[in-house]
C-alpha cells in the first residue's frame, strides 16, 4: 500500500472500532481506489463512442439493533463523517418494521485477488484499439449489410475491504468485453441482425490479449455476415412443438433468467417485488424441489476467465464453487451473510448453511445485494453439437437472444432469437428467421434430455445484468454446454 492508502486504512480501522463502541454489532467499508471504465464503438465505420471515466470513493455499512445504515462519499478526507452518516441512517432504520438483520458468527479473513491478465487494456494506446475495431469493421462491411457496429469495453477496479471482525481484503478486478453486429431489413421490412460476443472456453486471460485473439472475436466477422444473408432470405419459423437445441449464445440467457435470478435469496424473501419481481422458489423447496431432469447440474462456479469471478464478495467472504441444482434437485440458492438468519428462521430449519458469496455492489456508492455470480451448467456426456443434431428427428437449433419476456416470479418465459436452423432426421436442413419459443420454467428444465460434452461448453459474458432499486448494473458470466429440450412450443400462431 502507498502512504495515502495506509492513512485511509488506518482511518477506516479506527472508525470500525468506534462503531462497535457505539453499539453496532457489525460495520464494514469498501474503498474504491480506482473504478475505471472505457468504451469504444464504431457504427458504420464511424467512431460513435469514446468513453473513459474513473471514480474513487468509499461506501460504509453499519448494523445497529438489527438495522442497516449505509453512506458513501467521494471525499476520502472525510471518512469519519461517512461513518457518522451510516450510523445515523442505521439508527433511523431501527424505527422501520422488518426482520432484524444478523451477520451470524464472525468470519474474519485476509486475502488478495488478482485476475489472469497478460496485457492491461488501459495500457494499450487508443490508436491500437481503434485499429483492431476498424479491421473487424472492414470485414463486416458488405453491400447487403445496412448497418454494422463493433465495440470494445474495459473495466479496472481496485477495491479494498475491511470489517469490524478483522477482515482485510484487496482485489483487482479487470474485465474485457467485445461485441459486433450486422443488420439489414428483410423483404417484409423487418430489421434482422446477427451478432457475435467475445467468448472463451473458460481458460486464458482477461486482458487486451483476449479481444485481440482472432479466434475469440475478430475471425467471426465473416461468418455472421454470411449468416445474416441467410436470415434475410429465410422464411419465418412456423409454429409447432419440436425439440429445441440451444447453443451457448442462447442457453446463457435461459440460465440467467430462469435459474440465476430465480435463485437469488433476496427475491425469494420478497425484497425485489417492487422493482424486478420475485421468485417461484420458496424456502421449503431447498433440498426438495425437482427443478429439472437428472441431466441438469447447475452451479455457482469459479471460472478464471469470467467477470463473475472476483475472489471475495463485498462482505469479504471468499468466493466458493457449489451446486445450486444437482441432478435436477434444487440444493442451494444465491445468498450473502446478510439474509441467512432471516431465511433459516422463516424456513424453520437450517435451509442455507453458509453464505453463497453473492453479496455484490456495482460501485462504492451502492450497498451490496444478492447478485448472480457465474451460474454454470456442467458439461454432460452427450457429445458435440453435431452428435446432438444427429440424434434429433424434428427440432431447431437456436442462437442469440433478440427479445425476452419473463414472468414476474420467473415461473414462465417467452424468448425470441436471431436465427434457427431446422433439424430433420438428424440433419440441419435450412435456416428460419424470427424464431421464438416459450414455456414454464420447471416444465422446460424437466424436458432437458441432452447435455453436450466439454467441447461444446462455452463461457458467455454478461456485462449488463440489472437489478436493485436504485438500479445496479453488474458483470458476470455463464458457462454453458449445448443443451436439447424435448417437445417445446415454438413459433407464433397467426
């Protein structure tokens, strides 16, 4: 630590002790020494976005008589005053009805996290970044393409965390995102698109070297340009029940919306009802509910190359890898220390044994809430995409979301995708446009009958998951194999 940071750390530790002396049962602080983000976007070859911003500040929580107080400031010379405001807010919150909060037994820890990075993208000249994007844009350009864009964004955060239990953690988070798209109207005047996101198999690094690797990003420009032409010339997917094969580019959203958000503990307890909805899952379901078929194994995982891997959550708890759904049975949920006592009291048993390390905040001026980490589906033993297609008599292969509609409790869904490939008698036959599919969450996951092997597994990044009030945008990832679901309602009836 440098001299300034040492002084700030000393001030925080003094204030944490003072909060305990004033009657708080717990207090913590997250200091962002740096929260930098950069975004570059070319639209039709023109520089549309050149954004670079940095924030610094501290967020403080105090727990007093079962009530939380929070305060934040960008003035790092006024740390004691920030603690005073948090404590005052906690005292005011004791007058409100609600279940008393309890962090449970002390869990002091010390640690450090650094992501795998070879070349820090913030050290790469802007001219080099624009050259990469321009080269990809040139490959996207075609007379049949009406519009195109290619974008790259980067994040770097230096976060220091302390709490009144003696926990001290420092983290460096660095994320790299990339996206490209081509668009054109079809003969009916409806705009069609084909996109590609920066992806990987979960290995490798998160720095500039990732997006600069053609195999991970740039080399896909020609493919999506050609697939757009196929979509434009295609018929609309006719309605009917058929098997649905989801590529990871669509499977990630299915997992995100109907498993990830549904299993966030604060939703299950009803704390998101006024903003983003609740969950069909109840506390009594944990350990009992058949969420899907025996083929379904979903975990809150640790993937080195994912923005949902951060070492320690925003309560200082070391991130861990654990099953949420094992062989189709719901065995755990996404949680933090904050709500465990309430959940177990309301369940009348120890339904959740320990924190799911899901306490996350998007900035120093936001308080941590239960957020998705990496929600991954374990690879299966049903081979490659080609193997699954060969085993399918009547189905469609779907990729990349266009639209989505989710029930308020995540109990049902309706998704539209960019493209569908028809499968007849074990072979892909033609392309359809405007494909949709829908169903009820539990019924759908129980229809899962094929899960691709490890070569079909792909990490899909999510740079823009929104939740909370005020809203927080969070980054995470989903590792997803190819998956087949039997007898699904697809297409729209006229």
